[in-house]
């Protein structure tokens, strides 16, 4: 039997460093956007050639469309996830596949997290979806692609939720760094560069302080003008 697979590729950029993304990956669940993930268990982990190899078992469920109810019930499906973390190349690759319902719809997913030149992290997701249901293979594969895209958006939203909770100050720090190193030749506006806004406010505060000191000095001299005149008269 020739099994045809449909493929799909998506990209997501996380505004966090690769190190932060990898650290948060192991704490993605639970989150508000991934309620379909029921359980997760690490069943194997080892270091080989300086790389971390892990295997996890997850249990997930998704609503079944009406036309799909004739093929299978809405029961949890076991997912096995293998991952390779390379700290030298700064890449983190995950391979996932479903263990059950493979004849109806088999989904192989590869995600590569890599560090970008601007310090952010790029996640490239690829899915290979196949079905052996005669007469419905194309419809099932099309449904699988749409479900993959939808779950990908939910996964990204949930991942960002976890990143914000684990590293609440990181985005602010990243914005400051970009503003500092940005090769701009013209004066930036306050809305474009947060740190410049602080600098302008700081300079303005110094100016106002100097004005207040000068005013106080003037009032003092004005009130004690006669005494100052007498003092200089004695010296002369």
C-alpha cells in the first residue's frame, strides 16, 4: 500500500534567548492554552557526546469532527517525544509521533529551536501527516494539517505564557539592549527607544534642580542684601 503524506511548515520567533526557551520548554505544561495535554512523563534521559538526549511520553486529546466519529472516538492518544539538546551549536530538536490511531492518522512532527543573530529564538515546525483510511485519506490529511496549524498557534501562545512567568524582566532587558546597540544615525524618538526616554527625563530633572537651587540662592541674597552689603563694607 502506498501511503501519501501531507506536509506543513510553520515558523515562530520567541522574544527570549535560546537558553531561556530551552529552560522553559521542560515547564510548558500546564498552561491555559494547552488544556488538551493531559499528562507528561520523562522516561529516559542521558548525555552522549556532550548532548542531552531525552524521551518523554505525553497523553493528549482533541475534539473529533462529526465526520471523524465514524472512525474513532475522542479518547486520549499517547505521544512519544524524543529530543536532542546541543549546547555547542545552540540547537534544540524535538521529534514527536503518535503511538495510537496511526492507521487513521499518523503525525510525525519535528521542531528545531535555534538562536538568532538578534538574540531571539526561532522555532521551525514541520509536520508529516498520513492516513491509511481508503477513500478518506485526503480529507483526513487536510484535517490533520489544519489541526496542526491550530495546535501550533495554541502551543506558541502557551509557551509565551510560561516564558513571561519564568522570565518577567527578560523582554524589558532585551528591548534596552537592542536600543543601545541599534546603529541609528539620527536622534531616536522616545517611543522608539525606552532607555532614551529615561535619559531625557533624567537630564530634565537635573535642569529643574539647578533652576530651583538658583532661585533659592537669589531669594536668599535678596532677603539678606543689607547684611551682605555691611559685610563687604567692613572688609573694605
